[in-house]
């Protein structure tokens, strides 16, 4: 073949290859995507963990591009969510999937391949969980993208060059870290997946309702690894589920509970006024369960707000240990003293098994413990009248309860 003809043929082949890359995945890539899609849909923890790592690596590689990095920095800075969080799937798919196309292009892969992991894994959020990192990162390439499968597990991180690193689970590195973790935040359901504009931080009538209130809380640890940012403590009022020997949550106070039951504890200590259960709710429970009392139980929520997701056996063992130490006095009920002052006092609570769901997709909630009145425990702390007892009857905190 003459040299000129040979060069023309090579040029034509290059153009055809470029066109093929632009128009979509090859048949081999399509087959691989289909197999990957079926695996992700299977819900296997190992497959879902791998999908999350792939997404973290793709984001890290995309952040090597200055334009993409600047756009992500702007989006993080303008997020009104606490800790400037973004919902990953919404970030990628909003604005006609522009970010999705950018990540696929910068990773030199078909958009369909990326879409498999985006759709197949649990809802994810990403942000800089370490306050010092949020202040330090100016949008440069000196950043890592990390994820972890379980809370306080050693995070897997990626550099913008794609290098895989294992980070210390106890201490964050000096390099800023973007975390890709399961959603813990209520991002709302606004049009086009936009950010939450604000949730109800107080509500109802102008006068708070009568009921049981918490005014102080201290916990001995946050139950949250540094990659997961601030803790999400919730207080649940547990009572008999129907006529069974199981417990279910009748009321919940926490960051996203709504109305007068909102409280946001981001460290070991909190003080304020938060409604745990209204008197109307208490009276309704007593009417349907006249011989049953309630437990006050505290968790550090790992995903779905005001829904306890934990290992049922672990919960049962915790309650049994507390029951063994303080027989028949680990519950509570509203009581009126001889001076007509109302209190939340110790009471018998027989139910020990919780109606909970342990998910393979999201991490389980951390069990902080069962509250027991200080007079029963025989220990008191300034400003508190109930002690929180965790696994093996270990003291994990203390709270103050009043009736209003």
C-alpha cells in the first residue's frame, strides 16, 4: 500500500473510533454494564460496597479537572444544609444530568456505566465532614474522596490521580477529605432535586403542649466516626406494640422530628427544651395499654430519621443487661406527687424486643442506651435526673426530664 493511502486509511480508522466513543458504549461495554446492573440490583453488601467505592474513585478522578472542581466547590459552598452537604444522586442528575456527563467524560467511560452505580446504590450524600477541612479547602486539587462501609471503619480514600489509600479511622488526615456516605440528612423533595430550603424547627401552636420534656443531655461519646461528621442523636419513647411482648416507637425527638420535638445535638452536651411526648400522646397510650409503661431509649441515627434500624438481638441483650441490674424499674410513667407536681418516674416495663429493621444497604443505628431514673441507679450528675445505660449496663450518658 502506498504511504499516502496508508495514512488516509489510518486517519479514517481514527475518525471512526472517535465517533464510536462519542455515540455510546461498545457492545462489549454494554454487556458488562448489563451484568454490573444485575449485580448491583441483587443488593449484596459486597457488591454495594464496591459500587460506592467506584463512585468515590470517579469523583476523585473528576476533581483533577479544574472546571469540575470549581463547580463542585461552588455547589458545596451554597448548600444551606448543615455542614454544607449535597445529595450525590441529585447533584449528578439535576440540570439535565450535566454533572453525570462530566464525571463520565472525565473518567473516559460511558455514562450508562456510571448510571448503574448511581441508581443501584443507596442514597448518598457528600461533603467535607471535618470543620478544619471545610475552612482549609479552597477548591484546589489537594483533596481526597473517601467512603466507608461501616461507621468508624477505616475509610477508603482516592486521590485525584486515582490512587487508593486506607485512612486512619480515629483521626482525619491533614489533607481535606470529601466523604461519600449514606444519607443521614433530610434534603426534602423539592422540584428538580433542589436543596432543602428549611425544615420545621418549631411548630404547632404558640404555646408548647403539655407533656414530657428533656432539658439537658450529656453522652460519653458521639458514636460517629470522623468521616460521618456530627452525630444524629434521637430520643425514642418506646411502648408495647399491640398486645405483643415487643416494643415500638410512639414518639421521637431529633434533628428532623418536626415541631416541638426538634433538637440538634452535635457534640457530647446539649441543653434546651425539647418535647419527647405530649400529654395527649401519653394519655392515648395509657388508654390502649393501661397496664404497660414506656421506655426512653436513645440512639445515634445512621440513616433514616426517627426510625430505629438495628440488630434485634443486640437491642434485646442491651435491655436484658439493664433489666438484670435494675429489675422491673427500667421504664417510666407520668406521676403526680402529693403536692400535685408532675414527674416522669421509674416504672416497670416488661417488653424487651424491639420491632426494628436491620438493612444490608445502610449502616445500623448505634444504641446509646435505655434511660433509668437516677434514684434507681444510685448515682446522680449535676442537672440530670435520669442515667443512660448502654450495652453491658455501661453508663453512656445522663439526661434531665421534666413534666409540663
